[in-house]
C-alpha cells in the first residue's frame, strides 16, 4: 500500500467574484479630503475636480482564497504622493495622482466560493457602521463574515445550511434578515461612544416557496432600493422551453417585483412586466415581441451573453463583453420615464469574470483569463477631453481607442450636453491562470556547479496561460537568481551598508528636485570585516577611500545609516558611534568607560545590535541595557538617552528594533489614544526639505527572553501594546517590500551573511549581498520579472491562446501551440468545410449575398518555437510552423525515435492535428515530424519537415515508447517504428472508446485517459510486437490529465477528472476485487477543488542529496507529481511512507477540531470525493492534506505540544516530517 500527501505550492490567482463594501472601516474613516469644487458655469467642458468621497474595501475570491483589500488613494501634491516609491500609473485625474490596492486579510477556505455578496447597512457618510460579507458555497451553505478589530481579521458571525433531502428538489427563496449588531465585546449603547463599529449580522431567516408564486425557472434576481420594504426583482420564465424550440416558443421570460415583509414573512407581488417597454436590438438575432413594431437598433453589432455589468452613475452602466470590450449603456429619460437606450463603445480591456464599482470614481475588473484591473473613471460635460498623462500599458484600456465617449441626453432634458468618460488604470492583480499546460525546463542562467538544494533552483516552469488577447507564456520560478554585475571574494565579511550624502542640504532646496529623490545615488559602501572596516566610494566605480575618510575603520562596524533626511551618516561600532557629513566627522560618541578602547580587559559592555529610524538610533548593549540616540534636526547632532522603561526593568531583552509606521492610518493609535496624546512629536524636517522622515509613527518593538513582546512609542516610551508568549526559539526575518501584499521569494545562493541595496551609475536600483562562502556579489533584479505574485513570474505576451507547450532540452527551445482569432468572410469559411475528396457541395441557398460577405471569427493554429535570449530578457520567436485551413494543432511533443536504417536515436518535434470541418465530414488528422537544428554561430533555428502523414481520426496525443512513436488516432492507439523517411505501424489497440486526452509512458507501460471512459493501463511487448490491455477502470470518468506515481518499486496511476477530483489507482491482478486483473483498484481519492490540467513527474530530493551525506536507507527512486489547474494554482502530490502517513493523518484528524476554520467550513467534507450525483463507492483515505497540516505550525507552542502528545508523537518529529516533505518537493 502506498500513501501520498497533497500540497498546494502556488495559490490560485484567477479571480471569480468581486464586491465592494465597508468591511474594515466605516464611511467616516477613510474619506480623502479632496474638495468637490462646484462650477456655476453649466457650459464648462470639464469640472475642475470631483469629490472622491469614502472609498470602500475590495473583496475578491479566487477558487478557495478570500482576500480583502484597502484602496489607498494618493492625492495630488501631498507628501505621501511626492515621496511614494511606487511608480505612478495613469497620471493625475480628479486630483488623484495614484490609487493602489493594499492587502488586509487573506484566507484559504476549505471550500470554493460559489457566490459572494455584501450585506450593507444603510447609513450616511459620517456613519460608524460597517458591512458584512456573505459567502455561498456548494450544497446551499451560506456564511456571514464580519471584520473584528481585536484580531484584525474576519470572523464568522452566522452560518446557514439548506442542504439535505428536504431541500433537494424544492424551488424556494431564502430570505436572510439583517440586524445591527456590535462587533467586539461591548454593548449596543457603548459601541459608538467607545469608537467601535457596528456590523451587519443575520437576525433571522425564512423560506419563500417559489412554486406558490408560479415561478418555474428563476434566472436572476436583484434587490432594488428606495422602497418602504425590501423589494426583490426576479427574472424568470413563465413558460418552460428550450433553445431548439425558439421558432415555436420565444419571449417566455418576465420580471416580477416582490415586496418582502420581514414581519409577516410573506412576499407580495407589487408589479410584473411581461415585455419590456424600452428595448434595443444589438444584432441580427433580435426579434421584437410584436412583429409589427421595429426595434431600434444599436450602431454596431454585439452579443451580451456572458457579459458583466455595473452602474457607474444612476443613468450610465458599464458592460464588459465576452470579447473584453467595455460598453457604456445610457438611460435616456424624461422625468421618470426612460425613452430609449443608448449603447456606445468604450475601451477594450481584459476578459472579465466579474465587475464592481468602488466608491464614486473607481471600478474593478476581475478576470480569470488575465490580470485584474483597478480603474479610475471620471466624466464631464461638453467636448471630449483627453489627458496626455493617461497612458497605460496594461491591456487595451488605455490603447488607441478614444478615451472618451459621448453619451446623449433626452432633448427634453434641461442639460443636453454629452457626458464624456475617461479611464485610467491605477493598479492590477497578477493572474497566471488558467494554466492549460506547462513544461519543466532549465534556466538560461543555471549554475552548473550547484548541488543539492541549490541545484533545484536551476529549473523553471513555462506555462500556457490566458486566453485570446490575454494569452501569454508565464515563466514561473520559485526562487530569485539576480543578474550578476560583478563578483569578488571577500572572506570574513560581517556586514555591508550603503549610505547617501546630501551636501548643502537645507530648507530652501528646489522642490522640483524632490520628484527625483529615489533616483539619488548612494555615496559610500561600508563593509565590516572581522577586525576592521572598509569604506568605498560608490561613484562611477567602487573606489576604496578607507584612509581618507573619518569613519571608524580600526574595528568592525555594527550598523550604519542615514539621519536628518540623508544629510548625515551615523556609524555605530562596538564602543561608540560617529556622526559624519559625507567623509568628515561632526560628532563622536563613546559608550562605556573612557578606557574602553585601550584594554581588552575592560568590563564595560559593548554594542550588540542597532536599529535606525530617522532621527532615532536604538542600541542594545551586551549587558542587556537599551540606549536611544535622539537626533536634533536643527543642529544635526545627537544625544544619548536611556529610556525610562528600561532603567529599572528586571526583564532581560532578547531582541529589539525600531519600526516606522508610514501607513495612512497607524493602527497602534487606536490601541492607545492616551499614549499618543502625550507624545507631542513634531516634524523633524519640514515639507520643503522632503526628507525621508515622512509622516508616520515610530515605535520600539521589544522581545523579552520570557517570550513576551511589548511595543513602545518613541521617544516617550509609553507602552501601547503587549502580549505574552509571542515567540520562542525560532528567529524571524522581516523584509519590507512595495506592493499590494507581502511576498517571500527565496534567493538561489543559499544562506546570506550580509545584504544591502545599491543605486549608482552602473547598478540601477541593484543589490549587494555576501554569501556564507565569502563571495560578495553585486546584482540587479531582472526588470521583466514581476515579484508581486506568489512566485516571481515573467509574462511573455502571445496575442493569442496558448494550448500546449513542450521543452526541447537539447536546444533549450520551447515549442508551443498557439491559436489566433482571424476574421474571414463567411463564404470563405464555408468553403473550407468542404470535404474535397468526397466532393460535397456547399449549400448557400439560405444565405443572402450580403450575409456571405460578412466576416466570421475563426481560430488559426500555428506552432511557435520560442527561446529566451538572455537571463531575465525577452523571449524571441525563432520559428513558426503554420497549420492548414481548418486544421487545429492538438498536441506537440519532443520524441526520441530509433532510426531503424542508421541504428541511431533521433530527437524530433512531433505534432498531431485534426481537421474541424463539421459533423458531416469524417474526422481526420495529420502527424508531422520536424527536425530542429540550431546554429551555434548566429543562434538561428532551422526547422525542416521530415515526415507528414494523414490518418483517420484526430491525432490527440503522442508519445515515444522505447524508440517507437505511439499515436492516439481517433478511437485507437497505433505504435509506429521510424525508418528515417517513413512511419510504419507495428502494433495497435482499440483502447479508448471515444477520445484520448492524456498519454503517459513508464518503461513499457502505457497509461491513457479517455475523455469520458476513465483510464486504461496497457503494456508493450517487443517480442511479438503486441500491445495488450492489462486493466482499466470500469467507471465513467471525464478525464482531464493522467500520470504515473512512483514510490520505490510501487507503481500507481493518477487521474484528475471534471469534478475537480484526483484518484489514485493500482494494478493488483492477484486480488479478488480486481476481477482476475481486469479492473484497476482504487488506492486513494481526493477533492482538489480545481480542474487539474497537467501532471509532471519529478524525482524527489532524498535526504542524502539535501544534506550532502552518503545515501542511507531513504528511498531514492521516489517521484512526486507537480500539477497545474485552471484557477492558476500549482500543487504537488508526493508519496509518503506508511509511518509518516499514519502520524500526519492522526495529526490531521486532531486539527479538524483544534483549529477554528474560516466561514465554519469542514475541511474533511471539502476533501471528500465529489461524484456529481453518480453512484460512487468511497475509496480509502490515503492522502493527507498539507493545507490543513500547515495550521499546526501557526498554533501556540502549548497547543502544539498538547496536540503532539495526543497524537502519540513529539512536536519535533512532526515538524521534521513536514520539513522533509517541503524540502523533498522543492523542485524550483
């Protein structure tokens, strides 16, 4: 028996649902003070500024991931806008210079979010009330979440379940009534007085039977506002029909408005409409209810199926079509009557899955097929206005399409001017999904001398991502390998720092220079050795100036940094500190006794650690005492002070640091208002100076040896926060980053001794680090790589849909299948569907000449061969192989064939295709073989066709089997031998009854998956040239991907299906349950929650390989499966030995009850096999869920020890097992 562990390595990024609401703050908390300037001139072309108002939160879901963001708005001319280090996107609009998304909450749920809504509380702009989040899950489960300030996260306020036999076939509506409830543990009367916030909660729920209302098929519903009672408008069918009867029965839908009485708990029909009074025909398929009336038609043809919509204004709606176009729909009204609908084209954008407005000036385009966008919009009256600063590279929303569109009003309206809309992309969330196929290849800057764990970072994943114009090739790496500028050996290095020097820095500096504050070059590089300090000038070249500067160079440096807005440099060493103006010392401080520098026998303490936050320097001494250097900006001098909180303290400090909270709302102010009222901190440098001492709060964070943590305000050192048992034993390294959420990316060089940033002429915003081997490296991060993702990713735009990719290891090339939409005349498309061999004639008698010349979108396929030019650089298309008309490329693989003529192996590129010519033409396809030759002199790639043959049936899968070519052609698989010029069939088997979607080979064993009839296990015998079926799964399973799982000598068969499950089968002919070996037996089953589209089998790193020791008893022939999903996630399925599995399974059962789960979801229920109503016999539970096991490390130490004792093991053993699994599956 073999066991496995499921582990998610890269979380899903394809956003399915989005909504906005005041979740973490109230309307009165975050209202940007941008005045709304009114103009008395109604003929003004554009208002000077519009009020932004309160900006709500953005809530998004991607698969089973729930995230809540705060939208940070930067006003034009503010210090936050001037000193922001993030690049501005979109210029200035309505007084806003930038807007960004900042992550507040991130949760991995034990269930996929099917739908999401915000439960609002009606209130004014100054209200202290908050909204709540409603999540709907499968099996009619509903959870209501609210934000809790005490835990700074979401908590479940109520749960509702409407599943079971009583609910299975009923058509009912569930009404949840909201009540005002206070978040936290205070009473209703004390909520507003204590600064608390009121959230929306569920008071009661009841059921409305739709059958009693004669509603047979509800398609959609929505609440409408400004009624006395809640009113829900329902779109439903009054007569049931289907698309095949549209010519006999159409216009069967109607809308009905129900008034919901929460007191009587019964609905009242207040109005209903069978036919719309105002309609607009969008294409030629539109038919009016009354054939005598002609429908008004739009100026262009468009289809709105699968479109998403949101209201920008009360009379203007934004529509996002399935093609990514943004349309503006205007209601032209007279009084309370809508006279007509006006539809106009706007931008082209991403293919959206959802859309929501955020406040009065922002909207969010969520996408599963591309990057999701945060867009600001504005409108005015009169002629169009195009701002020169509103250029954006993301998508087409800031492309060549005119930035504004005219929206007409009714002639009877007093204001007949036209509304002009302008858009600006402000921020984006990276999406790497949907991942259809991927390949595991070698980096172009791989380290040939790397071994063990470092060797794993030589590889990268190249994935087919996106669809249509959002299609791209995503290059994913789990670690960072910077671009090397120079490298020197520097043994004995203890630390490195770079500092600035502002000469003649005063209060009258030209404000025009403040915009380039981040382009200022570093002045000096300080290198601390074991017994000395080196100082280098960072000009055009690194030049050592140790002997000509006043820095302390006779011993090692503890820390160095800038003070007073980069006008001074502070250098702290073991027994003192120096303040320097460039290379000249202005102040010298000594710590300890006066003879501290002379004799080593002095008992005075020395500096142990330093933390710098302008204008303060925190110093921890070896005797445990704390000292604070306080700077005076007027004189640029510092004074030494011992904080009163540590003068008589008996607590031993283990670590301390200064923290500068530069956020717009420092959260610790809410924790202790009294402490902040007594600080009275003034600005160190005025606004004209523009120094880095920005607006914000400075805190001192202290950890004691008892495990307690305490936070003090600086410089008064009043305690504002404390917690016991915060951290023990385990060191933590925190690195500040820019972006909407913190990301951790590993460096390829292993352990790092010292690290700092460097910005000069030759190294633009680069970095310097020293490895444990004593190598100093000056590097730059690749500019084309985006780091604001779970893994660093480089997107190569394709302007088409990628379908399949493979890796040509010998040439370091990536052939991939791409389809591009092309518009062709209808008569040309119809002529391509004719089977020329049979001589079918196309019938055009039903089409008019005008219709025959209309265009029709078709997908044209080609195979592109791409190569990365240089590390971190762009990818180049080296060759293109076009397909014939109506021919779709289905598979591309690099195969190794044995040439029976030359008796040598040949590596060729194999392509399988199929002709799509309708159901009246017999299916056929081609198999193509190409030789790929790469010229080492000029890097040109020569691709030549060596073989082409047409076969009956679609060529859906290819694989090389012991020098032969295995082809899945229609309902059979055929094995061919290669003679150098011909493919000759040697064996075949009528295995798949329908269509092969996956083909895998291990030795002489074959695993294939059928699109509907599960998997087949075959073997190839060279003697007798025989393909024989060993066993198969007799159930019906819609396969997505298959692969072999190898654990030593145990061979298992893995398959993913359409219901988002993974199953593991095994072949056991001696067991009675296998029907004499004909049936594959189930070994494990697991619900992933996403469609797994591809597996790759990779060898796990053994313990001996990771540690460098001699091989022991651990298995070396152990392979894990890396897989991708359509949600944009990447996971792993790794084999486990039985002892480890039993231990982790027992821990998993304990964690189900020990850990509070978000939204009250049951992890065991989520991971059960989903059969979609089919009869299914549950299989063994032989897979552990590492998503649940990861909660163990986050538990308090006492709970970890207690749970480990209940399981019958130790905490160290559990952590060792989890660590071994993590290291063994570190493939990148």
